[in-house]
C-alpha cells in the first residue's frame, strides 16, 4: 500500500479489522502469542525513491476467516530514527503467503541508511514481536571506497512539478559540506541528516523552460572546491488521453486517435510513452505515437475493447474505448481522375479494401483555385464551388464516377472526394486533384451615344473580348454586328483587330448584337439596347467623390426602382469628350457600389463617372460623379485685378481665377492670402511674423484685410487652395494711406511746444536775470584781485599779532547791515536833513558777526533793544529789513576794552519812531574808508557803559557786504591807539 495513506485511514482500517476479528478469533486458542513476521526482501527503486518490502505470513494456529493487521516502522540512519509509522491490513491469504508494501521517501535513498521492521496484531492477542530490521544502505560507503569525493543526490532524475524535493550532499569521511546551491545562484539553509550528510529543501519546483531543460545544483565542502555538479529534470505527471476514437478505411487497418493534452517537455530517455492494449484479445501491447496508434484488424472480430496507457517516471494514466468496426468504416477514394470540358468535368475514383457487399455513399466537390478576375456579371456568378453526391458499390477495385456541371470556362479547379458507409459519418477527404476547364470567348459590349440634328444619333459601339482561356489557344476570325430599329435589321462585319464601330440610328429604340466568330463555332452573343431619345433634357449636377486610400475609387450611388438588369459605370481614362478613351464596368443588379483599382488612375487628374441603369428600354443615365484618385496642389496662380483699394487700416484685393477648370489637379476649395509687413525697423536676423487670411468660397474672389497700420508697406501673397494645400502665389506690395488729422497733429505738436517754451522764457526772463545776477554777479566798481586779497589778509594777521595783549575783554563790533531795495539805496543822513537829537532813538542792534572761528556757528544773539518785536514801537515796516550778514574777521582781536559802536544821537527818540520812517543804513564802498579823512575815532564821541557812542551826523553807507581788510584794520588801529592813550 502507498505511504500516503493518512493516519485516520489506518485507524479506520484497524478498527474495521478489529471488528472482523471479533466475529472470528485470530487464534485457535486464547493466550497464544502471534508469530513474528519475517521480512523476505527489501528493494530500493532509486528512480521513484521508494522502498518495496516483502514478508512471509505464517497462518499456523490462525483461523482463515479474518485478515491480518501489521504495524510497519521505517528508521533512518544508524540511530534508526523513526521517520514513518503506519498500520496496514490484508485480506485472508493462504498459508505461507507473501505480502508487499511500498513506501516513498522524501529524502533520496542514497543520502542515508533506511531500515524497516514489522509486527503483527490480533484483536484478542498480544501483538507479535518486531521482526528484525531490514536495512537499505545509502551511498556513504560507495563515496568512501569508489568516488572519494562529495556526491549530490538525486542525480539525473525526473522531479515532479510543484513538489518539494530534498537534495543531499554525501562527502567522504573527514570532509564537511559548507554550502549547497540550487539553480546556480540560490543558496538554501543546510539541514543536517547525519554528522556528515547535509541536505537542503527546495519547495514548489517550476518548469522554467518549455524545452524541458533541467535544473542544476552544487555542493561546496571544506576542500574549498565546488564539487559534484548535479543536474535533474522537472516534469509533470502524464495526462489522461481525451477524445479517443478508432476507425478503419478498408476493414484491414484500424487507426485510433486522441488528444494528448499538455505537450511533453522531456525527450528520450525521459519522454513519456503511449501504449495501446486490446483487452479482449491476446495481442501484445502496441507501441503508439504521441496522438495516434495504428494496428491490424483481428480477423472475425467486430467489437474491440482498447485502452491507451500514458506513462513516465512520475506516473501513468489510462483511457479505454469500445467500438464496432463495421460502424467505424470510412473509405478513402484512390486514383482520382478528371476529364474536363468547357462548363463540366467527369471525375472518377476507386475505393480499395475488403468492402464487398457494402453500399458506399460518396461526395465530390470542385473549388475554384485562384480564379481570374471576372469581366462579365454572369461569369462572376459562375465562379463558385460545385458539389455532387454519388452512390457506389463497395466492390474491390471497382471504379465510381460522377459528372460535375455548371463549371466556369477556362477556370482552374481543385476536386476532392470522400466516401462513407450509408448511415455512418463521412470519411476523410482525398488530396486535391487539379484541372482546368476549356476556354470560352465572351464579349463585353458598351456604347456611346452622341445626339445629332433632327433626332438623329451617332452610336459608337465598343466591345472587349473576354477570353476564358489562353489567348493563344483561341483564334478569333472576326466579329459580326447586327442591329434592329423600327422593323429594319442591318449586319456589319469587322475584322478581329477591330474592337469598335460607329453606327447612325434614328430617335427610336435600337437593339444591337455582336458576336465573335471562332473555330469551331461562335461565342455567346453580346446584346445591348439603345433607349429612345428623351423628350425632355435633364440638367445633371456633378457629385464630388474622393479617391480611396489605395489610390483608386469606391463609388456609391442611389438604388433605382426601374433598374432590372444591373448598372454600368462609364469614365474616360485619357482625354475627354469625343476623343476620350472610354472605359466601363458592369455592376450586378442589387449592388449600388463598385471599387475601381488604383492602377487605372493617376494622381492629379479629374475623372467623371457616368452611372447608367439597365432597364427594359436600355441603359439610362442616373448620376454623374466626379473626383480625383489623389488630389495635388494647384499649379495656376490667381491674377490680381487693379487698382488695389487701400485705406489707412485696410487693403482690398480682387483677382481672377477659373476655379471650375477640369485641368486643375484638385478641387479648388478657396484661396489663401499671406500678409507680410515690410520696411519696418527690426534687428538683424529677426523675421516679422506674417499672418494669413483664407477665403473659403472658391467663387468669392475678393478679400479686404483690415487691422493694418497706417502709412505702412505690406506684401501680399495670393494662392489657390485644394485639399492638399496652397499652390504657387501671386505677390503684390501695397502701402496703406496716412490719416490727415494724425499727420497734422504730428507736425503741429513740436511747433506748439517750441512756441510755448519761447513764451515762458520771455515772461520769466527778467526774474531769471535778476536771480542770476544776485547769485553770480558783484558790483562793477569793485576790482578784487585774489592775489592782493591774500596779501592784505597776511598783513592784517601780522599786524594783529604784534599787538600787545592786555587784561581786557574782547571787543565786539556790531555792524548793522540792512539790505534796502534798489529804490531805497540812499544815505540815511543827508546834509540837507535836520540833525536828529542824540537822545531820540537807539540804533537797532543786529547780530554781531563772531570774531573768532569758534563762534562761526553761533547765531546772532543781539537784537534791537528798543525795537524788539514785542515793543510797542515795533513796526512791520522793519520786518522787510533782513538778510543782514556782517563780515567776520578771520583773526582774534585782543584788546583791553570791549567796544560797541552805537550812534545813539542818530536815531530819534523812542516816541518818534512811529512817525519817523527808518531808512536803511547804507555803507559806502570800502574804498571810502581808506580815502576819506573820516576815521573811526571821529565817529565815536564818547564811551559809556553801553559802549562807544556814534557822533551825530556820522555817515555810514552800505557797501553791499564787501569790507576790505586793509581799511578795517587801519580804522581799528587808530581807534585802539586812541583808546590806549
């Protein structure tokens, strides 16, 4: 029994056996002990990694009414580690019989020693003693004695797909395994089986290559070598054959076929095998192929019971099938022969085999092979498959024949035949037999009608011979043309080189017939009817069509109810009108479309297709289609019409163009105008962006471009458009007009600006002049020389340095400088004026200029004591007297007496200030001090606690702020000397 029986199954069998034992005792006398089983043989199958154990059964002292139960243990390695324990039962057997049990190991048997022992059970007795251990030894001794290097197992085995496999390495004594690798790169954890054997577990084996290539593994040991390259193969268990069936062709050989399922991935010697067994005979098994098997029929045997067994190293599968050979007869015709004609062919064959007295039912078919393009509607309908059935007798080597009808002339066919016993399925088709029917000449006839005066018409009759066979095998002698109109008939003969003729007919309906004369006979006649003249003329509108992607045309039109015999499409391939080369194509009734190949058309050429419908009165025009197989760009340029109208912001273009001309390489869909701005300043290399305008109506031949700049040049490119793109362009350059008001504004603006600026300069000239004079001018009487000024300053500093310093305070000189207006610059005291009392008023005290550089930043501290702003005698008339800035000496004057120059007798009393207008003090030019006999000491009468007093009538003049150093020093020196004395 297989080791895969579960523990629960073993318990169930044990209980079942025990229940049987209760019904009948295993022992003849209670208390007797069961004999020990004896293991007769232990075999190892390395291919399947299984152990097969056989032991003897001794039934001495046992009843024959019950079976036996055995407990089997499997131990591994020298330590006899139990790796499997199970109980099995057996049916009652004869005395001294042998039992067999098989156990499959997950560890290769070469990796370790495996031992088995057995003992026997009975329900009312103690179990027997264990048998002796039976051991199957591993490869350790072989490695030590023979190989003397590390070996890996399993080796060259077929492993089951999806299973878990243990690979082990067995090294020689004294060497240890350090690493194990599977599939070249993957290392796995090591499992110690014994002190020297190491294994790895690989789960879920997969087939990585459809060709069945194997998997590889290595062992690395302490010798630092990669030893024992090992290869194995992964495959799958065989599948049961499907759709198994058998049959015979001649009652002599039987053929069975099936579906093998998943293709095998292994080849010899690991390839799976197929064997057929005939169960109800003593025939030997028959070796078969992958999907079929052939064997000789057994004489006199009608029913067959067969089985197909598929087997490989991983297992086997079997499929059975039964059949009656008389119901599975599929005769195959042989020796097929064909005798062709023009529209028919004779086919014959022979059915070989032991079929005497059997009625056969056969079928023959003929299929066109690469048929030529039909040029006639009836011929297109004839190119179809033909099939015929025939009943034949099943006599040995008896021929059977059949005639195939309605074949197309000059057409290559492939004929096949198959037969079956009546009531059964048909057999296999024979291999195709090819033949060609004889040629036949047909005429495709068409006409072109041109209306003359008084209802007369000129008919151009055209025909094209359609040869069903090779042109060399058919000899056309000529053509016979006949036509009938109003009861009259005419006949015309044409040579074989001619394919058209012109005939004049009246306004009524006319029937025309043309026939080719060949040897030995004539072709079927071609017939065409010319309808009568229409009383009312119709104006047909052309419908535009586009070519197909392949370069041809696919034409579609509306179905007409009055059409009874199909349609005809007519067009000119070269030229137009009367001189065109006419082509036509027939369309069977019921179809309203036709595809014309690209080889008959060229790009850029307009084609007009007239659609005619075949009626009882003849072919009538239904529609007119026009189009291009492939449109191209226009080749003609539009012609501009002058003069061109312009405004300051727009330009209007007008042109002439024949948009409906058939010579155009495409339909004119409109016009394209490209506008470029020219003459503008732009950086080198910069190209201004043009803009385009499109006219979508090809009949509209004018365009106004708006939004332009005034007084600017523009270049216009005008070209015609098709669906492909624009053609060559006509170029014109136009300058837009200038707006008068804008031009006038541009001229007047700078003039007005200049005029306004001139007026402003005139108005403010005096003010500006006075400001400039005050800022940068000085009195004309002064002649200041920078060199003399420096010299005077130097002399003054030297003189002052020579003065003796006394114990006195510094003298401050208060100099009142009042800047009068130009009209008020006059002496404050005129000789003609009365002298004022010395006690009338006090000179307003202004701020002193500091006499030391350190006091430059000090403000003017002293003010008028009696004419302060808070004084009641203060008048606003004094507020304009400002701008006083006394000159400051650059050296320190050391003196013993602080002196303030004040002429109190000059001013009137305080009470008279309000009635007397103070005149601004005006100092004379500094030169007056040096040249005048008046000295500073003469100006001072006396010195009081308030400082030196000015003499009444002393003359002080404004010198505009300019005081020479020499004059001041001289005056001060005289004064100081007088005081010191």
